[in-house]
C-alpha cells in the first residue's frame, strides 16, 4: 500500500509540472532529468522548447514513456533517434517502433531485419 501524498507534496508536484511545461533553457530543464516523477519527466520531454541536446539526455531515461516522447519530438536529432533503436528483435518495443516510424517519415529506409539500411 502506498503512502498518501500530503497537500504540500501535491502542491509541489503541480508546481514542478508547470515548470516542466514552461522550461525554455537548458538550465531550466536540468532539474527534470532526475525528477522522481516519471510523468513530470515525460512532460518536460514533450515541451516544445526542448532542444536536441535536452532530448538527447532524456533519451537515456529508464522509463519507456519518456524515451517514446523523445522519439516523437520534432526537435530530436537523427543521431538520438538512431540511438533509440534496438538491434535485438526481442527487445524492440514502443520506443523502437516510435523511432522507426519517425525515421521512416524522414526517408530513412529499413532492411528486413528492422534496422536502417546503410547510407
């Protein structure tokens, strides 16, 4: 059974959500790379002001939903998208498929093994 959040904890969470949505600079994103709340990290990763460098850091998050948000973000670099792909087929999941879909929309061809063809 989980502990109920206090009013102060709930208010702090609402404050962090607002900060994640409003972050504009890399310094403003910094606290969200280690925020204990996965949903707040996900919100920060979906922020339209997130730069390619910020998204590259979120690409290493331990939760798949944050990495999937990175794969779908228009500011994510090709290098980061390629890093989200899984070489081993049994390990492929939502993140791999989101990255592949994004890369295919940018004209990257994939081979029958599900990996990008060499350029």
